[in-house]
């Protein structure tokens, strides 16, 4: 039920994510320097998610979804629920 998860270990060190245009490293996250620890992920979206989490300072084991789930964006033209008339509530 729900979206299956996979566990990932975020190592210590400053996080770096190469540019998305870098076709050989766009899914690789680097931690620390001399030598850097590299983690290759299945997709750019997964690499960006883990890099964003690591940028908050979190390190250690974490569970993430195995698939990318797109959430619908609310439309600025979406109808709003009706408001009660003044004095009727």
C-alpha cells in the first residue's frame, strides 16, 4: 500500500550536486572533499531531493519514495469555496 520506500545513507561533509546539464554526473551527489564520497542515484529528481535534504544539515539513514509522484498544482483560476453571507453565521 502507498508508495514503496528505499533507504539511503547521507554521509558527513558538504553536499555538492553537479549541474543538471552535466550528462555524466547529473544524478551524482558529492559529500565532503579529499576524497569526496559520491552517491549515484537513479534519477535527477532523486538526486535533487537528497541534496535538498542534505543541505538542511541532515545526515544518516533516510527513507525516500522509490518512484516520483507528481502532485497537482492548484490553479490560480480554481474556484474557491463559497463564503457564508455576513450575518448568517
